């Protein structure tokens, strides 16, 4: 699924855009978000994240066919692992005691982490609320992760 929505402000000066920001969402046809890339990134980062989104969703479906709750739990754990790995904390090992998901949950911050990379914040956000509806998450990404204001103002041109 592909869609576009302008939610921020910027100005056009001739052919040049000044200001603004971007967030890229990887969604299912039912408008649930598998992954998000907040802000502009280099092409190699975009490709890596796109492949990760596709691979992790395919794995969720393979592991939990016809089980949306199982797929959601799988994605939650995958985002948690990515967050912890990107933070350099290491992933808890499977073994005796608490299940892997509980071990990941115990290491995750209780609130959206500030002062971290926007991609890490996106992984935390989708760990906290996996497979959210796009309409329910885009404003949080825009305002809380990217520190932008949501607006319906038209593009201002010169």
C-alpha cells in the first residue's frame, strides 16, 4: 500500500523546498503499521529498514499463520530486540526462567526514550504498541519523535 499525507509546514522558494520533515511508514493493506522511519535517512539505511520490515513481517506470518495476536506479539518482540541491539544493551538470551518476551520487556524503558536516535524511538514506539493503525500513530511520530507540529496549512510559495 502506498499513500501520501502532508502534515507539516514548509515553504517553496522557486524549485527549492525549505523546512519540513518526512516519515516513511511500512503498512499492511488494512492501514496497520509494521515499521516507520522517522526523518530523512540515507538510501542504504532506507533499504536496510525496508528489508527488515518485510522480513520481520514475513517471519511473523510464517510463525503465526492465521493468528493476528501471535503476529502482533512477534512484531513487538522484534522491535524490542532492534531497540535493545541499537542501544548496545544486548538481547536477553533464551533459557530457563522468564520467557524471552518478558526478558525483553523488563529491559525496555517505561516511556518513549528521549535523547536517542529517531529510529530507536520508532522501534520503542512499535514495541509499546505493535501494529497500530496509521491514523493512531502518525501524530505521535510527527510530534513526539520528530518534534514537529501537525498542521493542515497549505504549502507557502514564493
